[in-house]
């Protein structure tokens, strides 16, 4: 659960988000386990029991890493991230993600959970970029979380795994397109600045 702020202290959206990263996977695992039991799907129950603890531990360690990044970040980086998270309503996103995770009774709801977690992963990605971690492997965490989540939610069902795979490809294509757009914008701005010097 999110920490209760002391009276008159500003709420940190970043801290709330990081706390949410510890709570969300527990809700996902609990919801997936309950849904699999209600369906009487023993294979899916086993998948949740195998992959659930891995998802919880990985997300908790990712939260620890982001908290460390915030401690090392300067004031401008933190203010920038706080403004971004406030504008993107990260608190509402995490609340909705928790509610969706708790009720995965249908295949559509499981896909909805995967979709909303993709939004959460985008915020993780942007926070990593804002805090400028110096090691390249950190982005592989997001890929790893994807694999674990998809394996757990797919529950060995080929149709579910196919749909999750397609959504993941769409997500990666979106990130690639965004990166290309940012690079093109940066290059154009640099070119425009160069023109002004003449």
C-alpha cells in the first residue's frame, strides 16, 4: 500500500508509483490464481504458482532499483518526473490496474490486465530514462517482466499466449516508433539551432 503522507507534506507521485509496483503484482497473482481455480483449470493454477512468485520478486526489485535511482537523482530530475507522473495520472493508473488485476474471471479481463500493465511498464521505462541509469541492461527488466507476466496469464493456453504475444509485439512497435520520433525531433531541433548561428 502507498505510504500515508505526513500532514502538509506534498504527495510524491513517484514514491506512490514505486510502492504500487510492490503491490500490483501481488494483486495480479491473486486474481489470476482465483480465476484459474474458478475455471477448474489445474494447468493455469500451476502456471500461476510457478510464475507468480517470480513476478512479485522481480517487480519488487525493480521498485527497489527505481527508489535507488530517485535517491541518486538531482532536484531537477525529480521535479521533472513528478510533473510527468502527475500529468499522466499515475495514481489513477495504478488504482485501475489493481482493480483490473483483482478480477480476471474472463479471458478478456486477463488481456485487459496485460494491457494496463503495459501502461505501467511505459511509466517504468520513462522513469528509468529520466533518472538516467548508467547501465544498459536495466531495459531488459521490462522484457523479462513481460515474459513472466505473459507466461502466467497465458496459463498454457495457446490462444491466450498468441493474443498476449501480439499485444506485446504491438507494444514493442509503439516503443520503437516513439524512440524514432524522439530521435528525429532531436535531430531536427539540433539542425534548427545550427541554422540560427549563421
